[in-house]
């Protein structure tokens, strides 16, 4: 029998139902796995940053599948733990944005998501890394990281995704910074920027696409440098990106490659899959082709 390990963020998974009425009870998910006859390992963590250690422990104990049950932070820490390893990653979404779960078309209902871990297809994906830490969907420095940091868990708990809009409005006047971006050893941008985005999945955040031809298993990362300053330019740039015409924006420079080096004029906060990190002046980013196996709904192995 396979071994399945669940890494659960206990603050994200409370009671039997959440505000939208989706079943989230621990017992429901336990029953799905135990009925399948798997060897079940169960870990609960109080904070997302604790999930990496538990996921690595699960692998050492022979887990074939590690189930990340929580928000984007929990999932990203498990991605970091599993990249380059044989164990597959499954996701039971329980956060506000659920970036990877949304991109992979995973069901919201925990019992259904648990069944994908058991009976779904398996797909190999690239991961990216920033200063050695892996991500699956998107990394960014500047305005997007400030947005993530300010949309704290309490605010997201009260107003959901609107927390990101509220946070974004607060930072529309954020001062730009000097950025020098090299992609595969060649300079792709030098000048003032308000955000630098590096995406692995075609739809990085909220449907934003840096390139129509990007894929999660093509061995390259999509790079976007936002130079828009002020509310009007930022709104116009975001609108073009959300409509799939990012390349047409005069305030967005795009490129792609396997290795990206970002040098910043001052320390700038950055984020990995929606989780904020301390400010840095140097970001060394690279792609790791086909480095992680994910569980997806049956028949959903293609983009």
C-alpha cells in the first residue's frame, strides 16, 4: 500500500465548514484516505513555515504522496521540500488565493481534492528558485510583494480576495527602485521599476499572463518588469496583462529564460507564491526542469 502524508495548517483548517459551506473536516479527509487502505501519516503545523520540515520528514519516512492542506504559504513550503525528490505533491486548498490549486484545476472540496491525491493523474512540472528556495507559480519583488505583505491573514479572513485590492490601493504611489535584470547572461532591463515578476505557470496571479506561449514544463521562466508609476499607469498595465495583452503595454518589459539575476538599487521585499520574504538587493533565480510531480485531476495532464 502507498504511504500518504498530510501536512495540515491547523489555523487554515478549522471546524467542519468554512464561510462558503465547503466541507473541511479533518475526519472527512481521514476517512477518504483510510478507506483507500493507504498508510497514513498526519502532521499539523501552527505556521506555514513549519510545513517544510514536516514534508521532509514525511519523505524520510517513505511517503509516496505529500498532501499540502492549507494556503499558498503551506503549499510553497512543501514545494520547496519536495523539489528534486520522488514523492508527489497533492494539494487540498484552504487559503484565500490558492495559486497552485487554481492553476492545476484542483477541486475546492477537501474530500474531492483528497481523491485526486489517490486516483488523479501525475504531472511533472518545473519549479523556480529564488536564492535557493523553490516556488511553483510566481515570484516577485517590489509592489506585488508589498501587496502580499499588507494583505495579512486577519484582513484576508474578513474580506477575502478584496484584501489584495485594498492593499494594492495603499501602495499605488510606492516609489520605484533601480533594477538591473539579466536573463541567461544578457541584460534584459536596466532602469527604474515598480515590480519584477518571474512566473513559472502561465497564469501567475489572478489570471495575469506574461506570455501566451508560456508553459509549466517548458524549462524556462517568464520575466516581466513593470515600469508603471502612479495609479493611472499601473491600472492600465494591469488591465492589459489581465486581458492577455501584456506585451502591448509600454510599461511592461517581458522576456524568458532559464536563469535570471536581479540586482536592485535598494533592499526590496519579495514574495514566493504569495508568501512575503525579507527585503533583498540581489535575487538569483533559476528554473529546475521537471523537478516536481504533482497530482492533478484525471485527464488534466496537459496545460
